[in-house]
């Protein structure tokens, strides 16, 4: 294997491609995306077509994984369909290539083409696959590495990331496995590496501003338009842990309480608080817009962490309330120490508002 390929171990490769008609289509734009990716810490680039590879190579000396997408006889896109395309990619600066070696790709002669390209050009050749069987056939035909690029396309025509599939490839294929396809978060990238992936390829989640924006706008629209999205408030008291669920209109939808474990340490109390929060959230048909917690002590409202507490509850200082609730119930926003502002915002129609809070004497 070449030094260029070895340098990618444990690193991020950014796929810099734009679909036909996209506002960023064109070699110069792809080269700029590639430069930005390398500035952000990426170790390599995946690029489509000789023109894009050439433009990127003029600006960067990093490893480039080259492909060439063309429309096959069945009317669908296929990756690196000819020896001539492979030659041109290498001539313009690609250090390694990838070929669609799925069952569909093989019906267009992918495995024979893989053997020809490897014999003539002498660069590492990767196989874009969707199944374990496809990966094994490609390796038997001489593939130097495999990529999970096509996982999901054979069923839904959309890339799917499955860390379990990466782990299976690593166990069953005696070649480096590069995780690609459907990786949209850093947690997924970490999961791929934990599963044994040699490297990670991320594309649309980094280089498709339109798609990224659409995800945010869809999420904001669903949040703001949902008539059922309300709020959960929890009061951690010395006698009871009480919760209330408030509708967007301000009406109380639901409430409940559980006796506070009197002899609990910080860890036990946090577990009980998290259990009450989980129950309150589970009783709603839709996730709440936010969860608010009232607790004794000084709280870092940004992190949802108890900074200081008296000795009434041993170990309560340092309790990571927001982290515990999010881990158990999902990524609802958590609010701390903002009750007065929340009340004022919810009741702007009133000229005056009186709020009094109290607790159980120790």
C-alpha cells in the first residue's frame, strides 16, 4: 500500500462533490471546498471527475481518492465505469481510485475493470460496496480496500450508516475498511472508528450547504408549528420531586410527584430526578420543547451542572443534571435558573407579575 493511503489511517476524508445543476457545481468551487476541508483538519479528499481532481491538485498536496460518475446503460449513475476514466483521474492527480463493485456494478464488468486498472496504473483501488458478499468478491478480485459507500442504496436509494455493518466488514474482510455513506454526526464517525474503520469519508454533511440548511429549517418548522410541543418543569424538593407539563397555551396538561429519597447521595438523587424526568416526558405524545429543573445550590445554567451545594445531600455538588436527562430521554433543551425570565416571557399580556418560590425546611 502507498504512503499516501497509509497517511489516512484514523483520519477524515471529505467528499467534495456537487450534483449537476447545484449552485456550487464546478472545479473551482470544489477546490475551494477541498481547501476549507483541509484547513478544518481533514487528511484527504474524495473527488469526482478529472477536472475537479486537477483543480484540487493545483492547490493541495493531500491524498485524493478519485472517482468518475457516469450514467450507465440502465439510466442510473455508476462510479468509474471505464479504464480510460481511471487513467485520466490518475493523470490529473488522483492517488487512489474507487469503483462501484456492487452487484449492479459487477453486471457492468466492475471486477474485470478493477483487475485491469490495478494491473496498469499501480495505484490502490477501492471497492464501493453495499454488502459483505460484494466486499468479499471485490477483495478476491484484487481490491486493496473497501468502502461502505453504497450501503442502503440497494434498498432505499439513500446511504445508510450502520456501525454494526462496519464491524462485520472489519471482521470478515482482510483489507482496510473505509466507512462512507450516511455519516452525518461526529458521534457516527467515532462509532465507525470504534468499529474498526481504517478511515472515514463524509460528504453531504460538510459540503452541501443547501442540504444542511434544509435540515435546520425543517427542524425549526416542525418545532414551531407543532401544536402539541409543550414544556416540562421539575422541582427537586426535600420532600417530593414534582413535575408539571405545560402546553404552549400556558395551561397545565399533566402533573405528578415522587417522594424524594431522604438518605440518597448525589448519585442516587440524580438517578431519581432523571427517572422522574423520563416519566414526565414519556407521558407526552410529542417531545417537549424544553425541560426546566429547579434545584438547590448554585447551578451553571449553560451546562446544567450543580457548581456548589451544601452538605445536605452528599455529592450533589458537581451533579450533571442536563447531561443525565439528555442521555436518558433524548436531546431536549434543558433550562436552569431562568424561571423569572420564562414567566415574564409567557405572560407579556400582564402589566405586573408576582412570583414567590419556597421550599421545605431542612
